[in-house]
C-alpha cells in the first residue's frame, strides 16, 4: 500500500483501516475508497484541537487530589497514655476546680502564655473558659491575622467553675500578652516579658517596643509580691508552622527560657493546631497520640524552644466550632493539669 500525505492510495482495499490525514483527521469507516478525503480547514482543525484539549483538561480536573497528610499512617499504639472517658474529663475538671496554690500568701496561680503572633494563646484561654462555661465562648479576644498581634495589653483571665459553681473563680489565672515577633521591634520584647514575669507590669498595660516597662510606666509595681509574679510560663507553638518559623524565634525563645529559669520559674509548652498537621486527628482528636505527624511536630517544637518533649503537650483549641466536644475538652483539661503540676513546683521551691 502506498500513501500520499496520510491519505489511502486509490485502489486500496476498501476493508483497510483508513489512516489519519496530515491534520490528524480520520475519514469515516465504510466510506468509498474512491471518494476524495474530506478537506479540513485550519479553523475547523483548530476547533477540533481545542475541543480535544478541553476534554483532556476536564478529565484531568476530575482526578482526585490527595494531600500528603492522607498518606501518613497512624501508629498502632498511643505514644502517650490517654484516657478519653467521661469519667476522666470529670476528674480533670474537679482537679482544676479544687486546685489551691501551695502557699498561704497566694490565693491565685498566675500563668503567662508566650508565643509567636497567631500561635493560639488567646484561643487557648478562651477554649479553657469554654470547657468550664459549658459552651463555646470568646472572652479572650481572638484575632484572625497571623502577621500582627491582636492582643496589645496585659490581660488576666480567671478560669471560673462550672455548674453550681459557675460564678466562683478557680485559683487559676491565665495572663495574655502581645505576641513575640521576629525581632525586638515587631512584638513583645525580652525586657517586657521579664517585667511581666517579675510582677512589675500593671494589669492593662499596653505594650510598645518604643516604650518599655519601667519606673515611669503608669501603674508600675515597684515592689511586687509573690501574688503579682508569674508562677509558670507556657510557651505556645503552632504545629502547622513549627518548620517555617524564622531562626530568630529559636534564639528569642532560648534567651527567654534562660532568663526565666534564672528567676526560678518553671516552663512548659503547648503545641496548638495539631488538627492541621494530621488529617486523622483533625477528624478525631483521640488519634493525636497515635499520629506520627504530631509526634514529629512536637520534636521540632522541642528543638525550637530548647525544651525536652516531656514538657510539651498537644492541644486543639475551639476555633470554628459552635458546640463543645468531649474529647477536645479532655485534651484541653489535660494541658491545664500539666501546667498546674509545674505551678505547684514553683510554690514548693519558694515555700517559706
């Protein structure tokens, strides 16, 4: 068989399969072998080509897109023991409600949350308040931007009881401050953080890198008592950003930790947004301690802070939810219980 520009030669067998012409157009099967091949204009060829491309694009668009999170398996066993029962939740709530500082001169334990902008400090405070209020609330004002700190002032929040004791505050006070920035001019400074911990900064003080806390600050506490001081510092790190934090954060955190240790104040850490690094945990928070992703994020947080992972606990804050979830409550309460253990150590270390 001979061919000219992809068209069957005249006289070829009518049963032969027709070949495509130079534009990729194939004559219809069963057409007369003596008929001339269909003439295709460039406009029609372009239209056919566009239609074929559109079909391929549509086909491509229907291919399922998978996140890398979909392929990270869960561990067979929890890497930390956790009790997710209703009884466990009630036990934890009662432990927080009945907590009393191990010092006769102090009625409230003051805990300071420190972390980058958007890490979830205010959200954690609101989430814990929600657990004890029986509904999702946002008393600690929460921002939506991850570039600027929504919190500008030193604000202290009492954690109140629940049920019949809803109007009775517990002995736990959480202090919210401006987020730590990438430099001394973009967020809470080392000087101001230490001023809060030492008890010099007054309630409601508005932070400004240009106006550090000092003797001329309105309301400055010159001789703070043990009640004015912070009894435990909680570093808050976002699990979904722990790999992308600027190196300056690590330097800042470790400088802070060294100074805080010199003050005799114990430190722990919260790993927030764990639902964003593990799909299984996002749909079921009880999988958090079976998650390799969360475990890896915790190791990275420990490296960033210069802190052993035994001091770090994962949490899921209430962000988009409108109703409470028992398992999220348990994870939050476990974090509070963890914090209070180190608060007690402070009072034991500073007992008369």
